[in-house]
């Protein structure tokens, strides 16, 4: 059997991935490894025989594909994270990452760890596969190909205990600070970015102050965060536009959160027990896929759908998330939008937006290739640092930086850089799985040898201690000094660690979506910081 796997690397790749991926879904004490389980299955196969390893090109391909897709999806979030309180959150996360790097110097010198091992432990402490990839890439380009397994071994030792350390810190913080997550969430219900449930009400116009007023005036003057869709007047219905003027007895459909709909009801009149959208003989509604490249990457304001087609967009779905649209919202390939339009114009609107499920499942190989070429090219550029050190961003940093910029731009003229949500998720998962399987098989033999030595267990203990100290420092400083709500703070901690297992535990503890908000706030900055620091650690310690 070993001989067959040695002679057929493609068989080995799919066997490791096929076992590791479902294994990562198994929960133990509420925690699961996710796709990182592929790495440990690869280590197990690699430990059987030193010749069981996948070619170097395999992990390079998986790495570049993974980080490029992550960058595309994180572009807007990365640049938004520098605004307002988001800047404070990002600086806190970056400071804790630097603290972890400094504390690692203690076991580095006491245990006589190599620079490559230390960089791997650093990536494992913060469960950052892209940081590990950056360290591996730096070694391969700097002539340290023989040391390429050392960071993977360090990562594999530190990874499991780091997840335990983070979860333990969250558990103790809740008990010691006596956190009431539900009360916290209620006090922060108006916080920007906190996901809220969107619903639809039918309102009746019976306030004299609203009669004769345009929809634009009512929304602007009262700062209503709702979308007005359909106006039913007697036996006839029309699509609400900015210029539509309300009359006494009109039935108006409005979409928004419950709180905003209650405000709208007070401004217009009252909530009606009649439903204005049951009769679709004149005005119809439909969910449409955004698959037209000419539409993707443009804001709703730029598209002027109401002016051109007399259509209102009342909801937008991106993946599993639902959004209330606004004028500056950028539509992406793969978005689902709910549109209201007159029946005779509905097909015209759907054709303009695309409405092709097949089209959003396809990938524009031209823009993907151009973006990857630019990213790999940037990764090859030498970057001088103080002290005569020169680093390259490599296959991890180059594609990531370029993808972040392209993800922020969305499009350049006719070129749409972003991928459909489903396609991006598929390529990202595929790239990461290939990378973990390849790097695991190439390091398994050395990993097994390390765990037979007392030094390996010493590194494991030091990793757990540093992880817990860093997590506790972030929770204490954030909660006591910066007054960050604990629900949000546990998400910041998970985003700093870029760890889905920690985020899952935080969500179970909080029983609300605040940890998700924190996670998204710092994830891009934390990821980039770790990718840069991993090769810098090797360079400085060398």
C-alpha cells in the first residue's frame, strides 16, 4: 500500500483530503478542527515513511490560490477596519500579536529553537495557516529548503494547545467578570454592524403630516432606515419612488428592522392588518441573481434602477447574510436581490441584472489569472529592512496584498476582479485543503520524531502558556481599560487568532451575533500582520 501511495502522489493528495475534511467536522467538547484536520491527517501519513510526501509545486499552488481568494473577499473589510472604533480594535489585535512574538523569544533561547521552528510555533499559537505558509515560502526562497519542515512541526505542536488556551481564557473571563451577554447585546442593539432581522410591514397613511409628502422628504427628514416598496391606492398599485407622494388611506409596504418600522409607522400613520403585496396583477416581486458583469462592482446609486426601470431593490442576500440595501451598496456577482417592478418590466429588469445561476457559478479565468500574475509578481519583489535584511512577500503575501486592493476596487473598467461568493468560497477551500495536505505529508516524519523527545513537550507547554497569557491580556485590557463589550471582545480575540473554533465557542457563550462583528472587524488586519511577522521573525533571529 505504501508503495502505491509513493508512486501516485495524486492518490495520496485525495486520500489525505478525503479523510481529513470530514474528520474536521467532528466535535469534541464543542470544538472542532475544521479544515486544519487535513494537516494532521497529512502529518499522520507522512509519519509512516519519509518518502510519503507531495511535490513542492502542490503546496505552492494551493497556497497562492487560498490567500488570493481570501484577499478578494476581505478587501472592503480590511480598509473599513481603519475607521472609527475599528482602528482601536485593529491596533489592540496587532499589539497582542506583537506580544506573542516577543514572549516567544523566551522559549526560543531557553529551548534552543531554530528560527524556523519559532516562526512555526508563532503561526501555531495564532492558528494562522497563511502565516505558516509565509514562513515556508520565505525558507524555500532564501535557500533554507532543508528547514522547510521545521515551521510545520512547530505549527502542529502549538496549534491544538493554542485553541484550548484561548477557550479557557474566554471561560474564565466570563466567570471572573460576571458577564451577562444578553444584557450586553440589548444595550448595543443600535450598534452599527450588529446584524438585525429584517422584515416587511404594511403601513396605512392616516397622519395629516404625511399626506402630500414625498417618500424622499419623509426618509430624509425623519432619517428612516427603511425601504418603501409598493404603494396601493384603491384598486391600483405602483412602485414607490423618491418622488412618490402619499395620500390619505394609501397602503405602503416597508422593509427594515422592527425598530425602524415602528418609527416609520408613527411618521406615516399606523400598521395595517391588510397586506398590500398580495395582489401582484400590476406590481410584482422577484428574487434575481446578479450575474451580469456590467452590473457587478457598481453601487445602486450608479445603476439608477428606479430611474431606468422604475424598480425598487428591497433586500440583498450575499451568501447566508441578508442586508437592507442603500444607495452606496455595491452589488457583487452572485448576490440575490429582491426587486419590485411593474409586471411588464420585470423580465427586462431580470435580463439587465443577469439572473443566471449558471453564470454566477462560472469563474472569469482571465481576471483570476491577471490578478494572480500581479500578486505573484509583487511577491517576488525584494523589500529592504533595517539592518541589511531583505524579505519578499512571496506566494503568501504578494497575492494577498494585491487581492486586498482588487477586492476593494471591485472592478477596473470592464474587468470585474471579485469572484462570485460561491466560487470564491470553493476556490478558497480547495486551495487551503491542497496546501494543508501537501505541507502535512512533507513534515509528518519530523513531527512524529519531535514528539518522542522531551523538548517537543516543552515547546507544547510553552505554547499553551503564551497563548493563555496573550488571550487574557487582550480580554482584560479590552474590557477593563478600553470598555469593549465582552461579547464583541471575544469576537476580536477570535479574529486576532483567525480561529473558527474559538469563534464557535464565543458564539455559544454569547448567544448572539456580537462575536461575529468583532471577528470581521480585525480578521483582515490580524491576518496581514501575522503573514508579515512570520518571515520577519526568521530573518531577525537568523
